[in-house]
C-alpha cells in the first residue's frame, strides 16, 4: 500500500514538471510572436516627381519572418508581389526585393500616375502603409501675343503672355529691360493642369523704341532655371534734330565742324544744310560730307544762321546754329630795345602812380593790365605836334633875324675895305653909325 502511494506521488511530480515546461515554452512562443508582430509593420514615404521624370517607391520592414511584401497603384492594381511583377507596364521596374524591403521605380511619369500607392505586408491580419505620389506639371515656354511691328508713336497696345501645362499654377512676371513691371494675372484650370495669362498695357512713345519686354515663368518644377520669352519693340516716330559744334567760340582762321544729329525711325537720311534760308556759299572752302559741315579756315563772311533739316515718312524737323566769327587775338613780337618813355597827358588829372610810370618807363607791379586809353594817346600826340610846331616857328624867326644883321655889317664894311672880311672887322668900330644901316625882317 505504501509502495502504491509512493508510485502515485512520483507520477504526479513528473506530470507537474512536464506541464510546467510546456507552459513555459508556450509563454515564450507567445511573447516572441507578439514581439515579431510589433516589428512587422511596413514603412513608406510620400514622393514628389516632375512630369516626365523617374521616381522610386520603397517599402521597408524592421523584423520580418519571410512574409511577402506587395506594391499596388492608386487603382489597387498589384504592381509587384515580392520579386514577381504583376502588371505589364514597361515603365515599372524592380529595384530591390528582400525580406525587409521592396523598392520599385516608375519612369516617364505622367500626371495620371499621381495618387495613393499602397504597400501591403501579408501577415494575419494584413498590414498596409500608404504613400502619396505628387506629379508636378511642367509649364510650357511662354508666348507673347498682341505685338505688331512696327508700332507707331502714340499707339496703345496690350501685350499678353500665356503659359499652359503647369501644376500647380505657375507664376508669370513681366520685365522691361530687366526691371520688373506689374501685369494683370489670370489663372484657368484645364483638367489637372493650369493655364496662366498675364497682360501688360502700354502707351508707346519714342523712348520705347528698342526696349525689350520679357515674360518670365517661375515654377517649382523649374529648379535650375526658368522659362522666358522676350520681344523687342520697334517704334516709328517723326525725327528731331540737334547740331553739335567742335569749338564753343569760333575765331577767325580756326577750323570748325558742325555735325547734324537726327533722331527718328526710320532713320532720316540724308540731311539738308542751308545758310540764311538759301544754299551754302563757297562750297570749295565749306565742305559737306554726309551729316557734317566743315569750315577749314573761318572768316567773317561765314557769319550767319546754318540750318540742318531731316525728314522721314512721318514728318520733318530742323535745328539751327548761329555762327558769329570773332577777331583772332593779335600778338606783338618781342622788342630788343627799351620803349621810349611816354609823357603824361597834361589835359587830364593823373595820379602819382601813372605819372611815375609814364616818366620813368617803369611798370607798377600791382597795376592790372587793361585796354589802351585812346584819349590819352591822342592828347599826347597833339601836345607833341603843337610843341614841335612852336619850336620850328621860334627857330625860324631867330635864324632870320641873325641873317639880316650879318648882311647889314657886310654892306657897311664894303665902303672902306677891299674885301668882305676886312669890312666885317671894320664894322666893329663904327657902332655909332650901325643903327642907321640895320635892316629888319618881320
């Protein structure tokens, strides 16, 4: 009896140990299963691609027990199941397929490829992750409409820039010679893309001739550059004229060139030169070459009003230049002798400085040079002439009186002397009778 009880006790002990081991194994398996289930969750990422480009879609799993991965498109069509291709589309290729990753590529992406893509992990239950593929529409090169060539001055025109195919809508800007100007923008949807239009109104004048207007399109799909179109305005306008001269104050004998500069579109060529309303005189000395009028050596006969006239089919314009030729400055040659002193004019008051310089011939270093005093010079000349005349008269009377006395003495001595010399000597002793024979010339 005791043996039987002992055997039962031993049997119960063995069963308890076995049950305990089974329970421990079961708990460990359950924990491992739960841990694996938590790591078996697909990870994906949203992607953006430009229309016509290529994009990779990647699905990853941290812990996987060889469970298959699958990619599906927005229409829930299977693209790849593991490494097996399910959809016949040559644009879709397998990049990598492992137990922890499934990566595929889509080339030549179109706007129709945009949408939600699904990565599935075939566990129990199936686990999924979704990635959104955004496709950017590339804007087309802009076109500028509304420009006719040529444009007449004063016309009002409207330039319109249009670009289509952008997604999202593109940004359109206007530039006038690289300086931005504001236009009126309009956006219209066309399916999944947008058409953008911008208008610019202009009142055209002659300063717009040759100006470049550029329409520039900016978009996130244009990462490295931008699309733009440029149009250059051609404005026709009536001419206006200006005359340029080579020297500001023409002097006699100088060289002078007049240049007629016409501005107009079409260019107003040739130009017409006239003088005082008539033709140019002396064409041998005055040379006309195209727009230039050249005087080789000016003289006062060239004085007058010179007119340049320019014409195109929109009108006529002219400019005038009044030529006044002045005397050339005279330069005196240096003298080797000192100038004679100049006597002061006694007819007018002179200060001590002028008197001193006139008598001594010295120049006052503080005196400023000025124009010659013609009245002073005339007075000095008159005084010199008058003094000379007076001196001649006095000298003449003196000589005449002495000549008469000599002749009288000679006659007196002739009565008693044999020659003239003896008569003169004898005349000295006869002073008492001399007065009777003197002759006077008045």
